[in-house]
DNA sequence: TACTCGATCGGA
DNA sequence: CCGATCGAGTAA
C-alpha cells in the first residue's frame, strides 16, 4: 500500500549530500508493520552530515563499529542512540566509501528527531537495513513540490563542538502550510 | 577498565 | 535551567 512511488536506493547515491538533504524535504517517510498499519508522513526538516572532514559527522572518527554503515552505498538507514534516550534516524547517502548521511529531524506534525522515531516506533533494529518496503521503513515521492523560496537553510543544531563545520548551513526545513 | 560527553527532550 | 540514561570513543 503506497501513496506515491517508492524511492529506490540509487536516488541517494549522488556525491552531493547537501543537495540530497534538500531534495528529501517534502518526501514521505513511510512506516509499515507487517500486515498492519502504514503511516506516511512528510519530511519537513533535515540535516546533512558529509564526509570524514566534517567534524559534526560521526564519520569524522573514521571507520568504527558504529560509523561503518555510513560508508555503505546510499539507501540504507543509520539509526543510533543519542543521550542514552533518543533514537536518531538518518538515511545513508553517497556512493560506497564516502561516509555521509541525512538526519531526519522533523515530519509534518511531529517535530524533533527523537520524537519522530518514538512516534513511529523506529529503533536501532533498522540500522543498516535498506530503505525499502520489505524492511518496513521506506521513502516515497507523491509529487509534492516545494518552491525554492519555501526552503530555509540554517546551521545544524547541537554541533557547536564542530568548529567551523558548525557554521555550515546544512540544516533545511520548511514550515508546513497546515501547522 | 575508568571516564567523558553527546546530531535531545520534558519538566521545574 | 537541569536531570535522565547509556553506549561509543578515548586513554590507560
């Protein structure tokens, strides 16, 4: 059961993670339980984390057990625990070997990276799983389009430790028409 | 093995 | 403003 068309992994393998982040705005995050409910919510806030040089990116520590998934080809999920409490949902992007990801920070009706995963029941069990209907968590395009003017860009949240990288305007969001 | 701190949130 | 809560990363 889909609303639009499913976005395939290849769509997320461009080297331009910042552009991919922006392009994810307005797409649908779809969570489905086997033989049960399917929820589709529009993505309204994201952040790009790009490469080992980006000090705000977990891959700035290089390859570790946790960051290994970021080195995969785009199209799989990177889910990790933050502050011991919150599950954070990221989509791995770029070609294999280039560690990068887009953090899903807000959906229409559910703002906040920790809140949206809690609301949809998303946990680390999705880590390294493909974004596809078969895994129960995927992305769709239903034709919704944003004007260039509707998209705001700001520095990323909570990465003040990252020096000059904290200043990059790699957070993108739009204000939903309907609150 | 000890220690620090975080891509956050909710309550005081 | 502050406490919750725990695993990754680092140093030793």
